[in-house]
């Protein structure tokens, strides 16, 4: 079974066994997480979300992505700002997709 879920302002196409790196969510590793904002499941499309569909997953770990450099610059004004950023993420494995 396949589904499209929404979390962290982004949409993900998932199947059972899919491993995702999503925006950081609360929860301890090895705990369950339920995604109830399901946009599509087995060619059934919701407007905007499907009722009675649940996608469950397991949190594998939390971490941070590689550092990116944010550099602001205004020409001829002696304005320069260099800043680094590491986005936190949660690694999740999709366990089941249930249509009630």
C-alpha cells in the first residue's frame, strides 16, 4: 500500500518500510509516531485530507544535517554577514498504512 503524507510543511510519498528524514518532531527513539494528515492512499484522493486513514512509523534517531553557510552581502555598503546553520531532523521508518 502506498500513501502521500504531510508533515513539517512538506509532502512525502511513502510505502511500508520507507525510511524518511523529516523535520524534527517530538518523541524518543524507538517510539511510535502517527501521521494523520494523509493526502492519498491507494489512488484514493482526499480534499484535502483522507478521513479514517492512519500511517504509523517508528522514530529511529534524531540528528542534524550538514552545515550550510548563509552569507548576506550588500555591494558598495561594507555590509557582510556570514552565518552557519544546521537543520535538525528526525529519521523515521514507516511501519504500516491502515485504511479503516
